[in-house]
């Protein structure tokens, strides 16, 4: 009798979970796949950030004194080509990496890094701004029909001691909208 009780308890728990999984008000695991494929990300990317001046705030890291500094988007629009697109070894995303191919290309290498999730089409990119010597951090959604990543930049990362490593992160006092088209 005691041997059957644990088996019945396990069956009861499994049946309860099965009902919970199919209940219309409860979703335990739902896969929504946007259908993104690598080919849709390969090409020349044109990034256009809205013309804006923002202040850094809530800085953390090596130099929190960066809070209050002004930054602008004068280095944009920007063209990046070719975009190196490769699969992530740790998530369901495509990694992005490229340098600018227009007149504002400089020594930052690479000048764009990021990823776009293959299942949700959500993307996060980091864009080098030569004038202010920082990377803008931007997040958005990739539209497969128009091949445009749209969203906003809300923070920045800075190498304040010029050793080649980002060491200070700051929020922007207001977001900066962007659109990035793939041709």
C-alpha cells in the first residue's frame, strides 16, 4: 500500500500541472518565434539616431563623476558595412559586429556590436560615438518585412582611463530614438 501512495501522488501532481499548462489564463512555456534568419541581417546597415543632446546620469563604475556631462548624436547617421553576422554560442541570437565605412570611421574596433534574438526579433546594439568617445547602448525590435531595427538608446558606456576597456556606465537623461535599415 505504501508503495502505491508515492506513485499516486506523482500522478496527481502531474495531472494538476497538465491542467495548469492548458488553462487559458496560465502560460508556462510558449514559444513565439518571429522567424528571423541570418540572411535578413547581412548587408549594409544605415543607423540614424535622432538629432539630440543628452546628459549622462546615474553613472557607475570607475568614474561616476561623468554624471551631468553632455553628449550628442552629431556623429550620426552612420553606415556600417559589411555587417558580420554569426550565431551566438550561448543563446538563440545572431551576433552583429561591424565598422563604419563612411568618413567618420576611426580607431574604435569594432564600432558596432550587438545581437538580435532569432526567436523574438529584439535587438540590442552598442554604437561608437567618436565625438564624445563613448558607446551608445540601444535596444529595439527588428521588423522582418521592412528590414528595419527601430528603438531607443537609453545609456552609454565609456573608457574613462583610456586603457581600451569600458569602465563606466551611465544612463541618459532621456532616450534617443533610432532606426537602422539593412540594405
